[in-house]
């Protein structure tokens, strides 16, 4: 018998939002982990907010909404607010009831910026890593470092001489966005600066790639599960920034007295090797012998651990790939090094959280609404590529 297509017009619902979310949904594990992190950060929130005045958007909900934006690659805060208005899954994760109004996009952005400016993004990453470390899922002696180019939120036309002598806004075509031809003109960071984002630098990753206004993002990962342990953003004014940032990140990373660090050929310099050895970290860098002598020799490369580091250091590319493809941060949407730094660091924290597996399905009556105690096995889902590299590593050791 065909059912009647009648709009019931029901005004009330007696089902909690958590009951509509599948018990094996990946967000359940991420929410359980996030709630524990936010509970640990509660004293930091008290320090940032005044005890007087009108209550603002709860910082816990701000950060949960930001996690949703990264995890689902939502390109703007305005679109995020739109989806929070009608998406039941997002409402449950953030902590909004069915009748709660969503925030204005501008108010959300301003409140979140103030929150992240208080270094909450870095503290969120530290607390997430601390949970993994407590569960014994991070290595404290084997690490890898690398950097990536982050395209700035500024155009080539904004890159003009610092003294204003070549104001190129008067190009052909007229209007506010005229055509400007840069061919044959010398444009360097020493003499030019972006009027839109003065902190951005013209930078190219390779000799045959176009230069763009950019920043450099740097991370250090541990080699057991490829989890990000630290992150930083610097000016894009030379490859030396990668080595300097790596030394700082290693100094701030909790580890054993003696450790190893894997890196690519860009880090094969005397300065980097000496700086890491001063920290009692053995530099397992890829040797660069093109028209030069490597900074390391057989005393380092003869050991099996060096070959293992050269295999596992490639895991450092996974957080970069996730951030630029899934989270949509191939180009940052903020301006200024400090803002880019807090955005990048929080994105790396979300990448760690995204390594959560879906929890084991439970009977519906075993869940107690939105506060169900789901205990996921933290960070245990290695990607297929990680497993392949582990098999290569095992085969390498078997052959020794």
C-alpha cells in the first residue's frame, strides 16, 4: 500500500541528536578526544576571558566548530554557519541543540581569532599529543622534520616597490583591477613588498616553478605513527628558514636524551648537523653530494637506523597533504605571519585528531545521549601507505 505524502508539520521531537548519529561514526571518536582536550584547556580559557560583561560564544563551541571546518574542508566561516544551521551532525558535534540559533559569521571569526591569538591552537596540539603519548602511541627517540610552502592571501599586483616609485595600479584596462604585465621587471623581496600582506614573501620551491607570495610551514613528527609533535610558520625568504625552524622544533619536542631525526637533502648542511648534535640528536639527513661534500659520512650512514629513518621520514608529507587537500588550506585565508602561524598550528592539531578510527559499534541503549563515554583506540589507524613503508622497513631489517 502506498503511503500518504503528507507534511506532518510536527513541532516537537523526542529524539536526542546523539541518537541520530551512527554509533560507528568517526566523529564520535574525535568528539570524545576533543572533549578531554577542552577540559584540560579550561584554565586557559578562564585566563583569556573577563569575569565581567556579557557572555560571549563559549570557547569550547568555537573550537569544535573550527574542527568541523577543517575536517570537512568548509571554505569559509559564512558557509560554516550556514551548514551549522541545518546539519544535525554538525550541531551535535559542536554542542548546539535543535532550537539554538547559530552565530553571525563575523562574530564567530572575531571571537575565534581572539581565542587562537592566545596561543590556544598550540596548546590544543600539545594536549592532543599528550593524550597519544600517555597511551604509548608516540616515539620519544625517532623523529622527522620538513617544511612546505603556504600560498599567501595576496596577489602579484600587490607586490610593489617599498618606496612607491613604481605604482603599477595604472595598468591597461582601467577599473579597480587593471591588467599589469610583470614580464622583464626585476621584483625582489629586498626592494618590493606586498601592500596586502606585508609579511608575505615572493618565493619559489624550485628553479622551474613560478614564484608566489608565500609563507613557510614547518613540522616535526614522530616516526611511530607519523603524528605531528610541533608546528611553526616562518617568513618565506630562503631555505635556511626550514633548518632554523627544525632546530627550534626539536628543542621544544619532549624526547629522550639521545634521539634521531630524519630529513631530506635540504637539511644536509654543516650548520644543521652541528646544531642537532649539540642537542644530542643524530641527524639522519639524506646526503646531498651534487657538486659538494655531504655534512655526514659513513659513521652515520652505516647504521641500520639511518636506512630506517630514510624510509619513515616520508611520513612527514602526509600532514601537509591532508592540510592542503582535505582541509583546503593550500592557500591561507588570513594575513600576517602571526595569524598564519596560529591557523597552521591549529590545522596540524586537527590532522592529529583526524587519525581517530571509528569507535566499536555499541547497542543504542548503551549510549547515554550526547555525553556517551566512547573510548576509542587513539591514533591506531595507519594509512595504507604507512603500512607499505613499514613492510619495506621490516624487509630491510630482515636482510641485515
